[in-house]
């Protein structure tokens, strides 16, 4: 419980050298720059790709001339969130793609998605974080498999609900086998953001949480590792581990 009387849920995986890294992407490195014995203090030099660990992505990732990480205002990084739990579908189909019909069904149960929301898919993939091969759903032919957003569902939520971002506990808003990145392209084309590799989604309610996105304002950056926190009234914290 925070001093403001709000529940605080950390949606961030720690950065370390064993975390899943997108194939071919730079590995995370943390190298001592100064030590207590030699310098009287400790600092490190860090090397990490923008889209590594829990991270945010910005429109210029796919859209030439799109906004970069330094162009988002603080107000845009404090946003309402809704969580669509697709674990049951993902359990039977690891290539599951969220449909407009699934969004409509969620709204019948939970109410209309608020304008300006980041919509998060809870796939259950956060539980695979410590097993990179399972997290990426790698086949022998190196194809990747995880569930994600369908393009039509994203366009519907942009046009009809005014959402500002997508989030997921996988390494991509699109299903892993979608090499055209159609859902990501749709939200970036609408000047929105993407949050990936989220943790702690089992502690969030379907609606009512507010995200605080600690993305670094890197000039011309396409995103960065981010500390993502969810704020919610104490009576709204939940446990979805069933």
C-alpha cells in the first residue's frame, strides 16, 4: 500500500543476463565501471537494446517520421488500463489472435473500454519468463509462437474506443507467427505505444487500474526498457492465478 492509499503493482521483470532476448538482438550486459575497493564507490556500464526486458515502444519503431520516445508528454505516460484475460484461449492455441468478438464479449462483462486506455492482454506467458525457449515458443525451424492482438480488434478499439496503447506479457503485441506485425503497425500508425514483457498481470483487475510508464525519453529512440507500475485502490487488487 502506498502512502497515498493506493495499491501499487510492479509490472516489471528485472533486467539481467538470463532474460529472454529477441533472436539476433544485442544481449544485456552490465560491466563494472568503478568498484568499492579501487574507487570507493560502485557504478556500472550497461548495454541493452531498446526493446529488451519489460519495455515500451513508440511509433517510430515502424512508422518513418513517427513520434520518438522523447516526444511523449508525462501526461501520456499515466493512463487507464484494462486487462483482457485470454489464458484459456492461449492454452489451447498458442497462436491465438484477439478478435473483435472477444473484445465485445469482454465489454459485455466488464463495461466499455475507457477512452485513452492501454489495453493489456494477459496471456499467461509471464510464467514462462525464466525459460526463454518456452517464452518465445520456438519451433525447430526457429518459428516463434505466442498469442497476441488481431489487427481488426486493434483497429476497432482505436476507432471506436480511442485507445492509446497495447500491452502484453509476451515479447510482442502481435502473435509470434505474424511476421508482418499488423497489430503493432496499427497502433503505431495511430500514434500509440506498445508495452511488452509485462509481469504481475495476475494482480490486476479487468478495469480500474492506472498505469505509470517509466519509459526513458531517449532522443530519436524507439522506446526503452521501462519500469511499469499499476496503481489501484486497495480493494481492487486481485489474484488471477486460478
